[in-house]
C-alpha cells in the first residue's frame, strides 16, 4: 500500500468520477484505474463502482473513507514534525556559565562544526537561573552549569556530569601568591578579589570560603572568561574551578597561572542539562554526545 493510492481514492471521491480525478491528477485514466485496482486487491475490497458510464467511489469505498482520511492526516502530521525537526536542527542554542570553555566547550563546538557544517551553534553566556528558565521555555537546547558536590540537582532536567575538579586561585605569574604552593583564606583577604556575580556557583563558594569576611578590595563580574581577563590585566585574583583554567590560552601565554587552596573545599562539577519533556532536536543530541565524549577523554583536571 502506498500513500498516493489513498490520495487517489480521496481524489475520485472529491471529483465524483475516475475520469475527472485522472484529469486533475494529470494521469491517464487507465493508469489511475490500474493503481486503484492494485489497492483493491491488497485490501480485498472494491473501492470503485465501475460501469459503462464511468467509475465512481463504491459504497464499500465510502465506508473506508474516514479511515483513509485518518491515515493521510497522520502522514501530514509526520511530515510537519519532520519539517519542524529539520528546521530546528539547523540551529542549536547553548546556554553556558562559561566553565571549561577552552578545554571542553570550544573544542567540542569546533568538532561539531566539522561534522555538521550547515548547523549553526549559538552560545549564550548566562547565569544558572537564566539557563534553567530558557531550558524550560525551550529557547535553549542545552545548558552547561556548575554545581558544588552535595547540591540538589534540578529534577526537571536530564543532567549529565561532564567534568569535576577543585576550586583554585587564579593569578598572574608575577603575583606574590604565585610563589606559594597553596593559597590560604588570609592570602585571599589581602588581595583585590574578583568574585563572580550573585547567581553563579563560584559566588556562593567564595562567600562560604570567606565566611563573612571581606577582602582588601573586590570586583564583581559575569563568568570565568571575564574573570580570567581581569586577572591577566593585573586587577586582582579570582577563584574558579580548575577545569576553567587548565589548558586556557592565557595559561599557555603565561598571562595567568593558578594555585590550589590550602583548605578542604567542596568539589565542583560541570554538567550538561536538557529538558526531560519532549524529544531534543537532532543537533542538540549530537552536540551533547560530543560534549560527553570529549569530557570523558580529558584527563582529570587537577593533577
């Protein structure tokens, strides 16, 4: 059974005769008749009432029309869904707190671009709450956010852990702190401190680390990338997950370096999140798989 055979039955019904249907379909009448005869043999039902005056839909055929209409409507829905999937798969939108950008995110996007050159990738920096809201609304396909070990994961999302590591202190190589094997809280308090803005996990971590005490001077900024640039310009030091620093071009160019904290700290980890409801677009699934694969191939960040 072919879809066009069912469409031909509808055409004969709509135009009132085999002859008129053949004219509208730009088919020869014998070809249309033979196509419908094959369908009749398959179904075991005479769909047409063939007489000398012409062929029209039969009574048995009319009884099957509602079922034929349902099948064709289902086919239309399938085609529309496929078109929507194709359209959505032309773009994948990722919300990120800008963690592990150099080590994970950018290399993965480069690999994705090589595999799917016609699919656009839009990467938007945002705080965790903004990413979650956009995931709920469907305006982001993927969210990359940090958690501290022990945090409750948002239950409405599929969550895949990508990387885990320790918070470390990022500084310039010529900073006095770079001479220390590890950095204590008192050391941080004596330096201008670049802190992530409220809404980032690392803002919460630093507040917990300082326990209500205040540094010599502090800046507030959005995301690890801006924090590292401010460090490179000599404005102060910042605390970030190690996987956001190791492998960074600023480290390779000796513009920044890092040291561990000298106290016991909570592990921080980067996850990819997607909505549980609905089927993710193909492009989002493909990018997610590449992120997971590359994250698995990376060495344990803090060695």
